[in-house]
């Protein structure tokens, strides 16, 4: 799966774009990823998906490599009607950060239902210390988004909307040292600028069983300075057509206009 996108150019011109040398999304083999915390992460067929099956304390399944400059995509689905808690992602994560006294990574979590002081919906936060402090409990920083979790903002359209049972959501995440973008089903949820630590990309789960993360792909993140206005940002950058091609295209458009005029005269 590539980044889903809508180009703001007329389709006539878009058909002539050249994507020479552009990056393309490739499937990710999850067999060498690692897990932290109390979850039970089971690889799926072709090692391109993983399922977390337990109602567990905070847990992370991560790629164990620096991931800034990467665009990642895939799907997430809670495959049960049991429970209504947290699923999501981590960015800039290092092994052991769930338990670290001092750390600095980004947490994107999504809760289905309002419960014990935290509302349903998707949020992005900065984690600066251990969040695995009391197992599966509603007083943990991972639940309340206080203490070692600095709440930053709610998602643009899913900020107060929980995920649905047995529903697959497509996600795209662009992670750089100065910007994080998160899209769900093609809709931008976060476009956060700042200074972010490099580290792993990973899946996050807290107190929610039977969550499948699947069809994972990665590619080089698009260059935000290319001057191309596209919403959401593209995974490839179109190469401008040469001047001679532009003249040819104008000629073809002129010919088509003259033919329409001739038809009108008849």
C-alpha cells in the first residue's frame, strides 16, 4: 500500500507526470521486530502483520531501528467486541523505553470508549519516562495522560471518536525530525511540527485484546520542500515537463479547440 493521496492538478496534466527515480512503498517483514511489555504479539502469514491478543499492560512491537525520514502505512483492526481501550503507535521509541526513568518519544493512542477520566478518541502525546507503572490500571500515566505523558493535542476528525469493533482502518504515518503526520483512511489527523528524537516506529497497545496490525509498508518520506502542493503529501515528486513538451501540449489543446469550433460551424 502506498500513501493515499489526492493531487491538486488537473487530471489531463497528471497523466503526463514522470516519476523517474521516485521511491515506492515496499512490504515490511516483521520477523526481526522486537516487543516490550506484557503483550503477546503473534506474527501473521508472510510476516507482514502481527496480532496482539492479550488484555495487557502497555506493550510495544517495534522495528528496532532509526525510522526518521520514513513513511509507513498499513491497517489496524480490533477483531473483537470485548473491551474498549487503547491501540496506536509509537515514534522515536528505543528498546526499554516503556520502563525507562528518562526517555523522549511520541505516542499516538486511540481509545474506543470514555472511561475513568479519559475520553474516547485519538490523541498524540510526548512520553518522557516510564508509563508501565501499575499494570492494567486506570491510574497509570498511560491511561490518564499525565505525569510522564505530556498530552499534546486531539486528532483533527477522530479526536472524540473511538474506533469501531471489527473494522479495518488504513493508516499512513510520515516521521521526520521536525514533523509528524498521521492519516487515517486518507484523512489527516495530526500535522505536528517540532523537534523529535530519532528512534523506532512501533505498534502500541494497552488493555485491549485481539488487535491486528497488517499489510505494513514503508518508503522514503516525501520532501516537504519540493514546492509541489498536494493534499495529503505525495510519496513521489513529479518531474516538471520540458518546455518543448509544454508547447506540444498547448498545440494539441489548440487543435482540439479548432476541431470543436469547426463542428459548431457545421
